[in-house]
């Protein structure tokens, strides 16, 4: 999770695909993400497809409309693969 090293408090992080596993509650990954104080989101369809239901409290589910709204709020994006 290289993004943890550069994400800032006023940033937002959207977890997609296999990245949704990092949002599972009570895991080292979710704790590291929550410690960044950034806004954390998962794509609801990806979480559903992966069977991820027990999300960390600080993580919000969004749909495609929510993703589009975030791109309007955060005009610069960085993709991590």
C-alpha cells in the first residue's frame, strides 16, 4: 500500500477491484488507511462482487454517481495498480 506514504488528510481514496479488501474492518490495511485521516471510499459494486461486507467504520460505499461527484470535488487523481 504505497499510497499510505503520500496520502494526506484532505485527500480521498477510492478502493476498487481487489483494493476493496483493504477496507475490511479490523485489518492492518484498514487501520493504516484510517490512520491517514483521508476520506475513504469503496466502490459498492466491487465490494459486493468480492463479498466484502464488514467494512471499517471510516469507509463509505459509493456507486458510479458518487465516483463522478468525487472527481468534481478532487480534480486531480492518481491511480495505483
